[in-house]
C-alpha cells in the first residue's frame, strides 16, 4: 500500500487528517506528524526545533526510505515544497492544499515578518481563545465555520489546546515571511503535482492557477463550495482527488 505523509497547517495537528484517513482506508497508509509548536510537539521551547532544517528532518523520519506521496496544507504545503525540492529522489507525488510557494519579493517578506512578530506577541499576551476569534474571522475560513456544530466543536476544541508560545515560535521560524520564496524553483518539480483549493478561497485559488502554469506535471483542481481548509471541510472530495491519479 502506498504511503501518504500529510502535513497540517498553522494551528492544526495530526488528528486533522483523521477524516481523510477514513476516506482513504484500504487505499493509502496515511502518516500525519505533529509539526513543532503543534499537537504533541506544542510545548517545545528549544528554538533549534523550529528551524526549517528541523522540519525537513521530521518529514524525513515520517517518509522513511521513500519514494513517498507527500501532502501539505497551507503551512504544511510550504514545508512540503521545500522538502520536495531538497529531496526529489525520495518523492513520488506532491499534493498541495491551499498552499503557496511563499512571497515573491523581499519587501513583502519583511512586511510579513513584522506582522507575524506582532501576531506572535498577540498570541502570547492574549491567549489562544482570543487569537482564534481573530484568526477565524478571515474570509477564507467562513465555510469552515459553517460546518455542522458537532464536527466544528471538536475542531475548535483541539485548537484551543494549542500552546501560545509554540504557535508564536512556529510563526517566527517557518511563517510565510520567514521562509524564502520558491516561485523561481517551481519548474524544478518533476513529479506529478496536484494543486487543490476551495472555490471560496479566492486568494489561494488565484495562487494555484498561477502555480499550475509553472510546474511541468501539475494540475489544479477546485473543490466547489469549500474554503481554505479543504481537508477539514470536504475530506471525501480530497480523497477522490488523491485517488484519481
């Protein structure tokens, strides 16, 4: 059975992929590690654990000897791209959900690092409950908050268990402004690449449409009616897209 390693997004954790694992049962063996600052790794205080290299080594451990299918959502998608470009011989397929190759210019990255630093201070001082009221007010999460109450309650509860310092350290080390742009390297990807976005996620759908023109073996699919978190909102549709190739 083919191995699928799945990387969660900022504020998420490995259990975010339980619904997808259920949909893929018997078709893929799914491994979803917790990233530093999240889930079981939420209490890490050693800043060395938050470097890009530390994240890539964590993916190494999950992937084994490969080749492996790698899925990444948002933050996890950026990390998956970095891993794909540094370990191409260990990758058989890349699946990016609501992900981007980073910001194109240094000015944009400087501005984003400043805003992420301010957001990290906000999380530390105000706590995760107040932070999530702000975080989920973004338009791209509107459809996520429209999930049935019984499903949404469990998701929000798991996010409430996040450690403020862990989230802040994740932002400062592997946030969008902290990581280098990979736009200029997308042409290096030789494996099949699936770019999946929700139709209601206008920003990342536009990014996906641009990325698909730069990656040799890429295709872009939109999940109608979904927002940014397709894996949480529509796991059956995501599973179908994974199994189509």
